[in-house]
């Protein structure tokens, strides 16, 4: 067919201009969407749920936002108000109708009506999406097709009508299928919608307490879980991801994922695709311990082998006879494998109180309080896992998971709320349990001294080195029983460091922080001194104890005011005018090559600002 060149050019120009104008209309529409200024007190949320029945996610999350929940030892009343509900399905044991009548929370016929007022304006300050439970189809790969994208898209449609946006929280993974999840994430970014998502597992208690030190180098990590590959495998992935994202350099993304099943799991372990030592360390945290009785041929045993872009080796092991979520890791520069149980407060599901609190904080602050990218990555991994399982263990490359982010610090997790676990002991926590090095990292540095526990005593020999807590402390009171000796030099040397920063500069003898000296023969810094601080009152008087004798050390750190006692006698009492270290770990030092350092008790309790003046004068 003949075509006129001039006519062709005109048509092309018309199409280009039309597309340009259309794009600008769309961009103009998006640019008009502003974050709504919060005016309601308390802030209001719309809860969009699939179904609301006993023990559903709607029940354990929305129910807490309506009826209250517990973070400390007393009930806590929510800082947000549930303005309206949208319930997609109503089973026979539905709770939404009686709850609506009792608490005056209206149930709306559409998502739009739950979010907007009669004038088409936003009636809420946040939206909670719970696409979990209910009768929804599965695809051929076994993925449960909950309407999470539909809930999200209808929410965004309401935002566009109102011309404003508010934060959205999406419970669990973003969507079963990656394209839906990608659409949700990219839409939220494009429209600048504060977006938060994920499991309750990262917020659960950790027994013993464990946080991967910031900027630590992780050589291998593992989480262990149970239940459905997609539904509970996601929880196990979030357990893993919330820990490994803290590694040096932050998260860099995932290259490929492989799902193995049955005997292929144990074959992979024998081939070194994941560490037997890590699996045993994780299972030692199970109640009861499964460390030595885990290997069984079962078709419901799965391993997710995850290849991270920075070379991190990681895996998730799903075992049908496990009933806890567990984690373990090997860290460069540390001798011991770290491990913990992510403890769920069943059957009352208390960990959901902390998820409810986290989404409340998101609404109040108008921003995501932890990175949604964590859940974007775990969503992509679980989708790749389902692909790999469907294709009989095929390695699935994940180019879309070339995603980098940094972990955000927050105190929202249950493991930061110690009052429930310590209320019967006046808030005191035993950092040393008298049996093991649980909760301590054994630093593999300098002389690599030997740390061992025997007869209730933590003993160190062999020269310079230290153990440090995985937990950080700000204002606190610490009590320890210490004995130092050195048969060669005649003078033992140790110290209790506090508010220690990460030991990144290995040229430094010990990491930055304050040291309460334990050296009865140092004339410049006797036991109880804040070592070489150079502030008035930082040098303690000569102690009335000798090497080879047990003595007590008490440390009180409140703001920049630092005090110590040796055997109950006042030692240092000073203020750091530079306020150098505000928060950090506790470190126990071993110093002399021929010396011996022993600790029989190490206890600590956190101090709240309200009690500081009272405790300082005690």
C-alpha cells in the first residue's frame, strides 16, 4: 500500500503529542496527590479485611486496635481508632457484625466507602489491608490468590478521587504472584504513599535476645520454620530477612532461589549447600531441643536455598515436626554461632500486639517505620520458591530482586520490651545465665582467649580478647561479681566496657566505649575508674581488694552521668562533658596473656528517664 511521507510524519507527530499530553495528564494527576495532614485525634484507620472470624488475622490485629492490647505489664489502649470496616466475606462464625454493634464500628459496603466520607474526601489517616483467610482460589502452583492487589488498587483509586494519600499497611506478603506485588510496590513509590508490610515474626520475642550487630559480616545464615510452604514459609523468610538485612553494606538483593524437597534436602546438606552446624544450632533453641534428632525422610521437609547478590549464603529449612521459628548465623570475627528462637506468645498470640502497635506508629508518624523493601524481597523469594517447587527443584533466577536497602533502627519489637519477661525480678536480667554464653558474642580477635563456663563461673584465659552482648543498652544499672589474677605478673587486668560501639577499626585495641576498670594494681586507673576518661571524678580511689579475691562492681549510667562502686564503696562519679557514647553493648574484657578473669554474676536492668533522678540519689 502506498503511503504519503508527509502524511506519515504528521500522524507520527500527532501520536507523539497525544502520548506526551496523556503522560502529563497522568503525571499531573499523580503530582496532585498529597500526603494528608493528620487532623483527627486519635488518628483514624480503615480496616479492609477478607474475613473476620475467631483467630483470623483480622481478629488478632483489628481486634487489638478496637479493644486494646498489652505491651508492658498493664493494658495499653491504642493510639488510633478504627473508623470503619470493609469485610469481603462473612463465614458462619463471623465476628464483624457483633463487634460492629458492640463498639460502634460501622461496616461499609465497599472499600471506597470505608476510606472516604460523603463528600469524597479522606475520612481516615491510614489504611490497614488484611488479605488473609477466607475462601479464595489457588493457582496451579498452589499459591493462594487472596485479593491483596484488589484491596490495594481500590484503596489507591479512593486516594485519587480524594486527591490525597495516607499510609497503607499490608499484612503478610504483598501478593501471591510477583507481578501483583511489583505493581503494588511501584505504585506506592510513584504516588509517594507511605507503605509498610510484613509478618509479625520480626516483632516477636527472641529467646535468648539476639540482634545481629550493625555492620557485622555474616558468612552464612539460616532460619527454620514449619507449616505450609507459602503461608508459613513466608514467616520463616521474614525471620531470616529481618536479621540478615543488618549485615555490613545492608541488603543488596537476591540472585536466585531453589526449593528442595524430601531427601533432596539432606543430600544438599551433605553437599555443603547449607550448614549442618547452623541447623543444629537453630534446633538447639527449639522446645524441646531437636539438635540431635532432626534428620527424617519426609516429603513435607523443604529447603529454600537463597543466593544473595553480595555472596551471602542463606537458607530456610521447613520441618514438619518443628513448632517454633528459629534462627542461626555464622559471623566473621566471632568464634561462636549465634542462634535464637522467635517466640510466639501462644495461644493468646501476644506478638500481634506489637504488630498492631507498629502499624499504629506508621499512621501516627505518617511514614513507614521499617522498610517495606524487606517484604518486597521476601514476597519475591516466596514466589520463586513456589515456582521452583512446581518445576521440581529448578533454580529460579530473580532479576527483579536487584533491590538494595538499609535496615532501620526501631524499638518496636517485643524483644525490646523487657518488662513482661522481668516483672517478677524487679526488671533485672541475667546477662550471664551461669550455664552458657547465650546472649554473648565471642570475638575472634587478637590473642583469641579461651572463654568457658564451668561450675557457674565464666572464665577467660589466654590474652587480649572479649565477649560482648548482642543487646544494646542506654541508661542502666549493672551488677557483677569479678575475680582477676595473674600468677606471672602478679596483677590481673580486666574491665567491664559499656555503651560499646561496633569494633570496625581493628587497629584499636578494643571497641570505642566506656570502661569500668578492673585492675587492682593500676595506680592511674584503679578498679572502679572510668578508664582514661580524664574527667573530674573519673579516677577511683585505691580499692580495698586484692587479686585472687572476688569483688563486686556496680555501674550506674544515666545520660552522661557515670558512677561505679567496688564492693559497695563509691568509686568513680563523673560526667562526660562530651557525652561520647549514649548507647551500646556490654563487653567483658580479658587482657593479660598469663592472666585469668572470672565472672560469677552479671546482671543488668534498664532505667527509664522517669526513674533516673530517683535512682541517682539512691
